[in-house]
C-alpha cells in the first residue's frame, strides 16, 4: 500500500445529494398537482412584498401555500399570512440557503393536495440558493434597483441558473439614477432568452406580467 491520497469533492457530493432530493420533491409536487416557484434574491429586494402582491391577485383563483426560509424569525411568513394564505416558516439557523431536503422535511406533515400553488421564499442571499434546486418548476430571481447598477454582472451564475428575472423597485429608477435598460442588457448578455419582468411590488406595476411569465 503506497501513500495514496484520495480527494473527495465534498461540494460535488453535496450538490449530487441535493439534486436527488430535488427530483423527489418535484415528483411529489407533480403527484399532488402543485405548481411550485422558488423565489430568490438578496435581503431587502422585495421578495416578501412580491409574494404578497401575487397572493392578493391570485388568492381567489388558487389555493396558495407560502413557505418562507429564513435563518431566524417568522416575520415574512407572518406578513403573507395576513393575506389569508397558509404559510410555513423554515428557520435554517445557520444555513444561508434552503436545500431540497429541508423543504421535504418541512412539508412532510403538510397535506399537499390542499394547494394549487406553492411560493417558496428562499433565504435572502443572491449567491448559493441558485445552486440548490428545491424541486420547483421555476426558479425566479429578484434583483432590486437599490442593489446598484452592477448586481447582474457580479452574479452571472445566478442568472444562468434561473428561469426568470424580476427587476424590482422600478418606481425608484429616477431617484436612484439607475438605467433599467442597462440592467436588462446585462441580463441579456448572460442569457438572451430568459424572461425579464420589470416590477414595482409597491405600486403593482408589472405584477400581471409576472403572473403571465409564471403561467398562472
Ligand atoms: Mg422577505
Ligand atoms: Zn448558502
């Protein structure tokens, strides 16, 4: 026996296990007729308000469950619950993203046949949630004009791994002196075909366009 070194790529291993768990989740969602959307974005980009706006417009049409991922607190789930929507809070404690196994464990005792649509609000973080599929049919990333003009260029992988991009807080474009067209061009450079929706979750602008992109 020579002094052989075996290097195990823990990251690869972790990602592989997550992909498997995500595939199981996707099968379970399909079986129960759930349309599931994974909403990602940094802290303060407006994920919760966006989900609130969607629930307001879709609450009569669909039975909705909102799953909120946060390190601590149930502030976001509580906000959405005020719209008459069922909510479930996952506190990850130290994990900076949700993974497929956490979602599976959290939903274990939930009767999924009660819901048509599930919005999962991921932990506020623009980086790693994109690397952990949860079994959702679409991953939506929200960027906000308050993050400055370069957030797209700095996070190309996140854009590559998503199915649609929401540019939120467009009502602030003038005040922040940000060129929204330039941000959209940056997105297009990474993915020419990805749907891009300009939204103000606050004023309601673009919410119907987003609903169309989600196919709801
Ligand atoms: Mg939130
Ligand atoms: Zn993370």
